[in-house]
C-alpha cells in the first residue's frame, strides 16, 4: 500500500525507500529530516521536563525545611518533653537488656525491670529539680559576695602590675569589671537548665506510655503488614536501629555519670560551693562534643576564682577537672564506645548550631543524641543509607557502621 509522505511522514521508517517511487532520494531526505527534527524536539521537551522537575523538587525541599524549622520553634514546649522521653526509653531499654544478663535478674520479666528503672529515673529527676531550684536561690544570695571578691582580686592584680597608676584606670575598670554582673550571668545559664527541668513530669509520663506501647508494637506491625516476611524484615531493621541507638545513649549516659561523680569528688574535696550542681552541669555538658567539656569545666573554675579570690586554688581546680575530662575522653570513652559516633565534624558543628538556635541550651545538650538517632535511622533503610554515609566521617567502614562506629555493647 502506498503511503503519501505529505499526509503521514511518521509512518515512513528512516532509511527506507517508498514503494512506487524507487530511488526518490529527495523524498528520503525529507523523511529523514522530519524524523530527526521530531527527535530533537522530543529531547528538548525531556530536558525541559527534567529541569522543571528538579526545580520543583528543590523548591518543595526548601519549603518543607522552613516549615519543619518553624514547627520546631513554635512546638518546642511540646516536642522537647517527647524527645527527652524517647531518649529515656532508649537508655532504660538498653539498661534492662544489660541487667537481664546478670544471673540474679535473668528470670525477672522485662516489664518489672522497666518499672523499677522508671521509678529510679523519676527519683533522680526529682532530686535534680530540687538541686537546681535550691542552687538558684543560693546563687542569688552569694552573687554579691562573689562580685566583691572579683573586684578585690582585680584591684590587687592591677596594683601588682602597676596598672592602677594609669590616669584612665578608673575608666577602664568602669567599662569592664563594673559592667559584669555575676548574678545575671549565673541566672542566665541556670534558666536554660530550668527550662528542661520544668518538663520533667511530662517526660516521665510520656516515657511510661512509650514503654506500654512497646509491648503491643509488634502486634501492630504484624496487623499492618499481613505478609509475614515483610513484617519480619521491618521488625528486624527496627530492632537493629533501636539496639544501636540505645547502646550509644546508654553508654554515653553512663560515661557522663562517671565523669560527674569524679568531678563532684574533686570539687567537694576542694570546698567549691554548689559542687553537686556543677557536677551535674559537667555531666550534661559532656553530651556536647568539642565545646561541652570546656564549658563544663570553665564555669566552676571561674566561680571558684570569685569564691576563693585565690589564683593558685583556681589553677589547682582547673588542672584536676581538666585531668578528669582527659581521662574520660582519651581512656574511658574509647574503651566503652570504641571509635565512637561516626559523624563528620562539620555535621557535628552544624547540628550544634542548628539545635542551639532552635531550642537554646537544651537543644545544644540534645543536639548530638538527636542527630545520631536520625543518622542511625537513615542508615537502617536502603533508600536513605547514602545520606548516613554523607553524614559520616569514616567512609572506609561498612554501610552498617555508616552512622555509628564500632560501639561496644
């Protein structure tokens, strides 16, 4: 059958001659140019579609990020207790698994151990709240004497180096020392801790309900995924994720408790005021990498200078507390956590900046635990493992260790 090329050029295969007009090279050239033109138009359309799709994806991702950030800011009062409760549940679950290995507790039901540990955590939280509230009142009382000691020490130092003979010394002192308010600085720092302490009751309530949900979660997954194999694979991934997160948080918390006890012993023996409060502060600050240990040691050291007005005593305290930090950071923590959290230093700094900007001091303390949880969850699923690898520091490890180092459980 003869097909008129002017009516339907797409029906003519490229490189073929039309029946009835053999050797018509002009018509062959027309058909070829037409097909090539259509291919070019189709290619341009595909490229335009890809560009539009990429732009749409980037726009939606930015909009989603801004929306999530806005929700995190306005939902701080709601989300902070929930996330603290999740961390508590992970820590207590890992502690329960460790206690179940002991011969005396091996035959006890896990629910009973959970309840006992939750009661212990409740008592600890109540004790911490009392310590913080009592310390705030005492700091208000002793702040004027601390301020006076600092001014006396500054005057003695200025006289020692003959700075007080300068004609503008009084102006320098008025612009520096007299502008510093010990009471304002201390209350500003303590207010960040009290914002966490005010939600401790909600944390306990949420943790109790999360424990009860864990019991029926397996049945819910089985009902949601009737395919037994799919449900089992999902539960296996979730168990691995929960184990890795729980082990890290439990061991890190234990290390911080040990550091707090050692720091308390040092400060109590040296007669530092509010030794228990500063020990709790050092333990909490140790959750913050790089800067946390420095801030935790710096606060009691500076206050000891205001308390004792003695440089030698302050230097001795600084040396002992720094030695405790170095022992924990260079000896104890590597032995208990192995190489530690496999996370890029840039990611760590970015996470600290982000969570601190969103939630202040509580966000700084929770920044690395929360970011590590997100990284471990991303590393547990095939579709998001590449993100965990990009967040990691050591790329020579296996995919399973992309978000977490070789932790020793």
